[in-house]
């Protein structure tokens, strides 16, 4: 049941990102649902799907491919390294950091 809830959260995130991409926005603050913290990052399947879904949503919204040529396990290694250095951040911060260096 938890996997279904997390999948629903990822789908809702993608829909939200799409809506934001077509609507003019002036504020940079946003709320991310079903989000884990760096301190809690354990690389479990739920967090992994969330990270890949977030990247996919950004790619779709921006008509981009931020993870081109990068295997999922390399993304998880990046997130682990980022979270080790920044335990007070959340997984969105880690994923955005990944995206920003793969533009």
C-alpha cells in the first residue's frame, strides 16, 4: 500500500511540475510531497522511485534529459554523497543539485 501511495505522490508531483511549467510563476518556493530527508536517506526503493520520478518530471516539463547517459545507480551515489555532506537538506535539494550539474 505504501508503494502505491508513493507512486501516486510521484505522479502528482509530475502533474504539478507540468502545471507549473505552463503557468507564469514569480515565487521560487514550492512544496514537495512524500519527501524524505537526507538524514533519512537509506536508498530504499521508495526513495529511489521518488528521485527518478522527480528527474523525469523536470525533464518532461523542461523538454530536457538531465540524466542522459547516467545510470540510476550513479544518481543514487550522487544523492548519497550529497546527503552525507548535507544531512539537514532533503532529497529534493539533492536531486536538484544533480539536475543542476547535468543540464
